[in-house]
């Protein structure tokens, strides 16, 4: 039986070890949530937010959330789609990025998915691979392997593999090459379908904090000095959240301009600002960004 106290807090499942665990704990800290989990503990509670953490194998997290043992979870998007449980993706978290790719032996000529027709494919992701093949109209044999997928072509078990790829060095060492990306993944926040009103309100508060942290990481605060005769041109280069802040400097004919730039546009706009006459440009990281 769930008590009233349990109804007014969230139970969050995260990976018990590894990079995804570390990134998840870092995100919670950046959201102002303090958790002390000690060593080898499978449960922990935050001291300043009504949330309890369960530390689990990543493959088990979708099942725990579907069953309502955990209310929400941080888990790889690839795991969510592979396990195909009845959970909802609430927010993409911006870390744990990876790609699931087809790989073949280096001497093979892979032009498109038709190469896989009537081939044997070794993978730890039979559901995602099966969906990909169905979408492409390809008839191939899937061999599910739980680990060491890269050796399958070398020992004659498969003609191709489908596995998570980061740098591609493991493929290279096994005489393989990346042929086609079939799924882009990152860590996501998932939730179960049975949240009560109080839990949904807590989740909304958590998502608000996560979004604020993500926006801060994707933007930079800049301050610069601009000659007044170039103010209009410089301001037009600065999107900001609404419009730049302009303050007069002690030196006549100059103003200080403050704004926010997206990380993706940063260097291109900085170069244009310099060309327009901006000087003394300072770039400051943003810790939180509330819009």
C-alpha cells in the first residue's frame, strides 16, 4: 500500500554505476537537489526535495517505471525503445549521447540498407534493428547477442553487426567499419502513467529545473563595449532573450552592451561583432537560465 507520504514524493530510478550514473547525479546537483547515497547503497533520499532515488541496472529501469515501482527514471533513449515498455518520455536530458549503427567488415561495399538483404546481423538491440529492417523492407536474420558483438563477423556468426558506437575504435580493432546510423540516442527522463496530481506537480517542478540548467549550458552571457555610432549595427547582431541591455559608459560616445548568445551561433556572431567595432568582449558562463 502506498502511504500519503509516498504519494507526495517522486521515486526516481537511475543507473547504479557508470557514466550515466555520474551524469545523472551531476544534473540533480545542478538542479539544486542534494543527495547523499553513500557506498553501494541501492536507495537514497534527497535532503531538500521530495524525491527518493533507486539505483538500478539501466536495462531494468523502463520495467520498474512501467510497473510503478519507480515513478520516473533517467535512462538511455535506446533502452526505452528497445525495451518497448509503457512509459512516456518527458524530457531529453542532453547527456549520454550515442548512436546505434550498422557495421560491416572493412572490405565490404555498403551503399545502403539493401546490403543487408538475406544477411545475418548480430546485435544486442533486436527490437530497434527489427523495426529498422521492417521500415526499409529488408528481410534479414537477427542474432541477439548480449555482449562482444564486434567479434561476430570475424568468427562467421554474422555478416554485419548493429551496436552502439562512439569513436569507432572498437570497430576498427575488429576489422569493421561503421556503415549506417540507424538510431540517435541520449539520456531521457521517463515517467509512468499512474502519477497522482501531487506527483505530477513535483515532476513539473523538476522538469522546470532541468530545462533551466539545459538552457544555461546552451547559452553564454556576453558583455562588450560599443561605439555609439555603431550601436544599431551591433544590437542587430545580438538576438538575446528579448533585446540587449545597453548602458552608457563613462567614456563619452561609448556604451556597454549585455546579451545572451546561443552556443551554436557563438563564434560566428562574435566575429561579426568584432568587425562591427565591438571591443572588450567578455564571455561569462550561465549557471541557471529562467525564461
